[in-house]
C-alpha cells in the first residue's frame, strides 16, 4: 500500500499546486455545493417548486441515503485516522521540500473520506436517477466539489475518490430500496382493489 500512498501524495501536490489566487474565490464557493444545507436548497428547492410528486416520493429516501453515507464516512474517517494534507506534509513544508496551498480554513478532523464529495456525489447520483437529462450537470457539479477539496488543500485525491464511491453507492441503494417499496405498495393496492 506504500505505492498507493506515494501516488496519492504526488497527485495531491500536483493538483493542489496548480492553484492560483485568482481562482481561490471560485473554489471556495464551489466547495459549499458539498455542504448538506446547500445541497438541500439546490436539489430539494427546485423539486418543491417544479416537481412536488417526485419530492413527495423521494425526498426522505434521498436525504436518508446521503445522511447514511455521511455517517458511514465519518466512521471510516475515525477508523482510517488519516491526517489532512497540511498536517501530513508539515515536516516536508518546513524543510522546503513541499508546498501545500490552503486558501481557506482547514478542518481539524481526519481526511479519509471527503464528506463534501460524498454528499455531492450522493445528491448527483440520486438526481441523475430521478432526472436523467440533468445527469451531466449534476455530476459536473459533484466533480467540481471533489476537485475543490484537493485544490483547497483539505483532502487527498484518494479521499475524494472514496467519498465519491460512498455517495454513489448509498444513493444507488437508497433509490433502489425506495423504488422496490413503491412497487410493492402499488401492487398491494391493486390486489386489494
């Protein structure tokens, strides 16, 4: 696994190193798309205005899928006990062997997986299942959130890949369970009637 850690560290330094002060504001804003409250407004708000039927049928499943993915992600964070990049590279930075850009604040918790990325990919996956034509936009937003976490110096690439996988899997499962329950409910109503 040392080779994977080495690749992850090199990829982080390369991606984080492309940052420029002129872009910092953009990625500081983009990263908020992975915050739970922001996602609720961005996803559930338009559904409440334009598609209340799907909101009524899927809001609970969507929120539970993203929330359960987040809880599992937090468990993994504490089990993996991986330092955030600034702390991980602190000695190398002090020796002048590495540079880590952190345009925003750096959370004090552990790094693996990225919770923002997990939430963004969870929401993107669920939205894509409900509205396939919005899939490119949903996943473009999720990818931007994932990149922003590395750009801002708060996560390694492996952290965001793990978060993306968690978010996707939990939303696929949540959507599948919701559709099965809905199908059973419909079939029980038709046999009762």
